């Protein structure tokens, strides 16, 4: 029975990067009995897995869904983080980045590439209800985040899917939702002028915020208002008269929500006559309002207040919950100087001093956590066949964390702050998800999990050359590097010793009880730690 | 301004199951002996300029329970509680108005949506009140900033502290189970603040996964090592979770089946209220429970009594609240439900059988301490494109009446700088 009682009240502060200062009084918390403080927890390196320096690890964890040893190799092959990042920011030009996973996985669910009428038809024939298209899109979003080669594009695309939010909750927009998501992704690293126009005039948005039924006989203000408040200039920067004119400009984009799902522009529905919103005015004489809509949306996209909205939101996603006004102003300036191009803003953000200081300051959202956990554990999600397949079941795993991907029930998009993602149940549910995936317990089908043995870097008994056992403290260091991309700490070592009742110097073989029974609990120590739950 | 009638009166005066079951707090005045030895669980948080350190005590009984049901998306209060006595209501809503002859609990001016029928027994027993024409003092038509404003309820301050966090912060007893969001794991603005709170989706989720007995104790110890000293919201959340997970046990041990034959409607609201009833039955000191329900943002397809989202969601609302009080049985004598929304909707319908963003709205009060009937002061509606129901009662006056009567707290603590006006919907 190893003497692994908690010890070392002289807490080694460096080990915990949790986005805030350590609480001094919390030394009480460990429940330490000084008399038992016998074991010392000293890190022993085992550097078989290459890890990035702190700055690169930070940047990778912000601009991808989680560092992995494979990513480390890619970055090295590209010649370092900067060149790798630049290529990721322009994945279709120059050093083209593969998009194989995106392409192939889009065929995993029929509804992803099917036309609205096909989805409707299948629903009518009772093969798959049309609203399942939203669930399928959520599933696709999850597996893309886990496996896409274009990590940066996926991360920025998700950001804009939240910004121009059309909830995936089985509303009428479901039938158009996959196409909407693809469209956003295709513009995510382009210009916001194009992205905004594409999103606002898309039938998914039209159906969701009622513009699809807004006509000159009865103008519906829903989209006209949220366009100003959420998507561009922000609350407090427009009047009720602006809302009315905004909604008037947008009339004409019609969708037949009564079964044909026909998408059309109806000049007869468009409100004509002079309009004025903020500094935009137009005689709006033409029956076809598509041109005035384009000019209006481009005007809004280029508005300095919009620049601030986008800059602040990007800074909250990628830097910290409370970015400084100086950072926001700087990013807004870059945005305007590049005529609303998004990639230069992301690039500017990544090199800003405030970004560099923000290591570990973001709490991973629920969906981020499950994706990062799959990546850390090197789980492979395979093409699904049947409801029980991992690619389908993973969604329910995500749901238990509080939020199905892209399903936030309000038009303002899922929050991305520590306060929103630190509730009691979020924490407990994350712990449950971590251990379920670490043990490969659920989901099981069409998923490839690593074996417990594969995490222990030793040879098989009887084989020469490789050692057949490893010290526990070295194994902990190895796992910390593999899962977290950084060496172990005394605190992690202590937690590992406590979780699986091993001594630091204990020799672990492939037949040790740890490998046979307790590996999920050991892997859980790293996944449950602030290093994994923050980024 | 006050025609046709000043509704500051109760039309039905049957006393509610009144009586001061609020008997003060029976504080077991000892600090926690945690699973890891006799230590006091503490957490530190900075909100605005306040730097607080909180010692968590053992759970105390809740003498009164306040359930705040937020009807998200801005419900149309004039469909729920119909001003049938105002002719402009029918002129402005030729397609979606609720006909006078089908209204329930009608008086000379108001009547309830027929799909609220499951609540009629409570109404008749004088345990349900509707306060009309309430809201923020000035219109705010943004869902998101209106929600913040309503739930922060402290317009002078930039600190992000919600009114319910101030309510549970009124004395020294601090425990995350004292205030809980149920149904959604992201806590609303009203709960945020220096006191730790809880949020869970389902009762069974409040558990530490990964084995029982020795295995669980080890994981516990290991987590404590890692999280014990971590600051920030996630550190607070982690420690509150580890504390709550033990003290929540009585709730997990309650029967999953609702009591007294209560039948909740399908859907998230029924599920959340069923979990709320179990939480109250578990008697773990849950004094404040928040539940979100929506989307009530009916710009289109609000509809009629035959079709549309209003009739469907109103049915669910009525059935769920009725089932909740049935489920609670005599425990309901200490539970007060307040239902409110961030703002109301326009008087005039739009071309899509819907309503755009307006201002004044109705608030419902049900259960303990409530003086039944219709309340509020009505200003005649105007049938114009922009016509709003004017707010004559600050929503805080209604809330202040509830908290100051049901809890041992001064109004000024919960609603700083606000002088409430008497509404009369709570028994004193």
C-alpha cells in the first residue's frame, strides 16, 4: 500500500495554469495532514513525445481544437508555427491545405449534401424526418472539429456560425442549415462584406429570423433588428426608425415554408421608397431590392461600430473574456484597413502582446471540451453505420455537457466566457465525459480508441532492446506530454498517485494493475485538470 | 391614465394557503466537516470591486422557496392575460386576438387564455395573481440587453451581480445549493455574483462519475489536489461542484416519479419543473430556483386558438405549472413562483400572425403568499404600428414585494437604490 497521502502544502504554484491567480487560503483545501507528508512529488522527465514551447502551445490551443503530437509534427514539417499558421489562414492558396476530411465526411449523412427538396421528399416518404437534418449537421460539425486538416478554418468558421447564429434545433431552417454552414465556412477567412451578405440573404437565416415571410404588406422587423444589434453595429448605436428601414430594405427574400421550400426573390414583396439607416440612404426606387440590399449590407460591414463588434468578439473568443479597449481598437483598425478581411485580423490578434499574456485564460466551452478530449485521446471517429455508431452517439455525449453544437436557443449565439462554462454541472458532466472517452466506454461503435497498453511506452515482455517497465513518475510525464503537450508538474504527479494509488517510483509493466484496470482513471487526471479544461 | 379601471385589487379574495410557514432559518450553526477532514471550503471571487471570501456551511433548510421562471424571448402578455375590456385590443389584432367569450376567470376587464385552464383551480383558490402592464421603466427592445437589465436589476452599478445573488447573499450562510438553475447548465445573469450557485440539467447529472466507494474517494482526493487552489470561475465551479455533489444526495434519493399523481407535459419545461420539485423535496436548502423557458419570440406564427406557437406553448406552460404544484403537495405552501419576461410585445399584429417587440407585459405569481387576482394599472391601448402597452408598474416593485415578504431581507439589499410601489399581490 503506497504512502500516497496528499502532501506538500508548499504548493508548487507553477503547475496550474487556470486563468487566474492562485487563492492563497486554498492551501487549506487539500486537507493536508502535515504528519503524513512523507511522499515527495518530484517530476521525472520522459521526453519521448516532442512538446511545443509555451508560446506555440498557447497559440495552437487557441487556433485549433487542441494540440496533438500529430499536429506537432505537421508544424515542424511546415517549418514552425508561423508558416504553418499562415498556410492555415489561406488554405486554398499557395501552400494548399488538404480538405479531405471535410469532403469525405460530408457524405456520412445524406442531408449534408442533399437539396432541400430531397430532404423534404425523404421526410414525406418517412425515411428520415426533415428536422433530423439539424442533428446531422451538429454531428458533422463535431467530427470536422475533431479531424479536419483545416483546423484554423474550422475554428474561425465556428466563430462566425455563432456570430451569425441559426440554431440547429429542428426549426424550419433545418432544411437549409447544412448549406448555410458550408457557406459560412467558405467565407470564414474571406471578407466580412461577403460573409454578411451571404448569411443575411440565405434562406436558413431568412426562415429563422422571419425575413422569409416579411413583405411590403407586412414588414417583419426580426432580422432587420438583429442585423443591426447582433451582427453589425451593436445595441445602442441605432434607432427604432433605423430598425424599420433596415427591415424594409430586406423585404423580398422569400421562402415558401409550406412544403415546396422554394427560395426566390419576389420584387412584388419589396418595400420601395427612400430608406435611411445610420449613414446609409438610398432612394430605393427599383422593385428589385437586391442591389440596395447588397449596398446596405456592405455599408454595415464597413461601419466602424461593426469593426468594433467583430474585433471585440474575436478577442473574447481568442484572447480573454475581458479584452482591453486598446486591443479591440487595434483589431478594428486592421479590419477596416483590410476592407473587412478576416484573416489579417486573426493574424494581428495572434501576434499581439495581450494575446501572448493570455495563456490558459480561456475556459473551454462544453463542445470544445469534448472535441479536445477526442483529440487528446487520439480517438478516431469512423464513418457511421447506424444510430449506435460513434459519429452519431458523440452528439449525445456533447448534449450531456449542456449544449448540443450550434443549438443555443437565442439569436445571440452561444456564450464563450468562463462564467458561462464553470457551473457545477458543467464541471461534473465534463468529468463524466472525460472518463467515458478515456475508457472507451461510450460511444463504442465505429470508434477507434487506443489500448491502455499503447499509452505505456515500453516493449512487450521478452522482446529485447526496449525496456519492459517504466517508473510511474516517468509515465505521468510521458502522458502529460502526450495529452497536454507539456511536461508533468509535481501537482499533477501527486494527483496521479492519488487517483490510481501508485508511488512515484513504482515500476509499471504491461501486466501492472494500473494498465489492466485503472488506465481510464489515470488518463482522467490529465483531462480533468485545468490544463485541459482551459486553453 | 387609469381608465377603465384601476386594477389594483383582487377580484377573488379567497386567502391563499397563507400562513407563516416561513419560520426563520433553522441554522445548524456548524461549519462543514468535509470529506477530506475538518476543513472549511472556501472560495474567493472578485465581482466589481468587491473581493469576498465565502465560507461554506452545511446545508440549511429553506423556509421559503422562490422559483423564477423566465419566459425567454418576450412573451405576449396580452395573449396570456387578455384585456378584453379594451376595444383597441380587438381592433389591433383582427387575426390573433383571443375572443372574449372563451376567456377564463373573466372579470370586467381581464381574462385568462383558455389554455391556462389547468391553472384555474389555483386561480379559484386565490393562489395565483397576474400583474399587468409591468416591465422596465423605459423601453428596451433588445432581448439581450433587456434580459441583462432585468436580471441585474441594479442600474447604477457596473458590477455583474444579479438580483438573486444579492438575495442569497443577504446573510452569512453560503452554499452553492442555495440557488440553482435547473434545466440549463449555463446560469442566467440573475444568479451571477459573489455567492457560488449551482446549475444542472438533470438531477442524475449531479454526481461524480467514475466508480463508487474507494475509487470515487480516490478521484475525489486527486481532484482536490488539482483544483483546490485554482482561482477564477472554473476553480470556484469545481470546488462548488465537489461540495454540492455530496450535499445533493438527498435529492438524488427522492423518487424520480412525480408525487400526488402529478403529470407533467412533455418537453423541457415539465422536465425542469419536475427536477425543481425533487430538489425542493430533497430539502437541501435550495431557496432560489431559476428555470428558463422559451422561445416566446413570436414574430411570426403566434397564431390563433386553433394553431400556432402561442396556443401550443401556453398549454405547456399551464400544464407544467399546475403539475408542479400538484407534485409539491403541501410543500407548495412554502414555494412561490414568479414568471416574467424581458419585455412585452407590440399591440398591433404584423402580417405574419405575429407581434414585434414591445414594452409592457404581464407577470404571474403563484403559490405561497400570493394574493390571487388581477393587479396593475391599465393605460388604454393605441392601435398604431408602434403602439405599446405602457408600463405602469416597475417589475421590481412586484419582485420586491415577493422577496421582502417571503424572505427576511430588505428591499434595498436586493434592489439597490429602488423605491418600490405597493402592488398588493402578496399577502402581508
